[in-house]
C-alpha cells in the first residue's frame, strides 16, 4: 500500500506563483498612475484654495491683491500693513493660511514672483514646481509647464 504525501507538489506551487506574478503585473501599474492623479488633484485643490483666499484678501483690502503671497499668512490692516510696520492700523484681517501649501506634484511650496505690471497672463516656462504669483493681477499658477493650464 502506498501512502499519500501531505502537501503540494512543486508543479502546483509553481503554477500558483506564476498566477500571482501575472496578477501583480496587471494591477501594480494601475496603482502607480493613481498616485500621480492624487498628486495632481491635491495640487489643483491647493491652487484653487489659494485663489479663493486671494479673492477674500482683495475684498477686505480695498480691492488690492496681496503684495506677496506670504501676506496671506499674517494679520494685516486694510492697507496690507502688518505688526511692526510704521503706521499700522487695527490688525483685523487674516491670517488666511497658517503657511503656503505645498504644490504636491514637485513637492515644493516655493513662490516665484512675476513682477510684470501688465494684465498679461503669467507665462510659465520652468519645471521647478512650487507656485508662481503675479502681485499686479493676483494671478497664481503651478510653476511647471506641464500643469500651467490649471
């Protein structure tokens, strides 16, 4: 009489390993593209939040845009003066943000400034990431050519 061995044969184990490898090869690329989508969506959300706060700032500061984006992170009077400035009035407005949010595509919260004093739109030419802000118009964009249309 022959005894039956308990367990799996080598062929059965190899078949299971091959099936798992095929499944992994089809599923993993789906997850990697979702990470990029999540980064883009978060950056777009942060961009829209900053744009909204710039409009709130304008409404509270006699239709003036912030002279620098970091003005959104401090208390100001209605003339954009902050604590310690000469002739500062009552600090009634802000802070609108605790800090400038990260642009999640490149992972930077650096702010480049477009100092042009025309109404022309910001021209994004780099791929450094972060934000590009134009104080003259209050326009802000992601400082990356691949995402400048947002």
